[in-house]
């Protein structure tokens, strides 16, 4: 499997999709958006503002805007993941529609929730498909 990082626009303004496969360690960095992703293959260790974690196949990974984090492949093996990055304004708007505070924050850097993982996979596919949204 070849290494790849591919960012793509989505059918939803304020949301960007990324598909990646890598053995590389990603140094400490931040994003301006909320990130929610799904590990498809392999595993990674990550340090974030919410602690040191390990994510494997089927796990969701999350990051808050401007949260310093990194990512390291477990045993230097290839890991594959898909991410959706949501602009904070998109999250605030939808939080308000649900009656939640605009100051939403993701609390768990890794979630082992199969139903949520399947829902995110469907959302990623729907937002990046060539068909109509």
C-alpha cells in the first residue's frame, strides 16, 4: 500500500474530507477545525491536550480546534484513516439547532463505538461521492 494524503472538498460547505495512509510519524500540529475520523487499518499512538491514546481499526479519533496533537504509527506499520474537518461555525450552528451551547468541545480523543464509526463512514462517503448531495 502506498502512502497518501488526499484532501477533498465535500458537498457540505465548511466541511473538508481527508483520506490518508501512512507509516510516517506526524509531529505536533493543530487544525483550525473540529476533526472526527475513522481508523480503517493499522493503529496509531497520539498525544493530545486530552492525554496519550492509542487508536486501532474501527476506532473514531477526534480533535478540537487548535488542540496540539501528533500521530505515530504503532510498530511503524501502515495506518489508514479518513477524517472530516468541520469549521467551528458549522458545529456552533448545528449545536444551536440541537439546543446545545455553541462552546461545544469533543471530550474523548478516541471512541470505540461501532455504531458511531459506521455512521461516520456513511457520512464521509455521502459527502465525498460524485453524486448529488
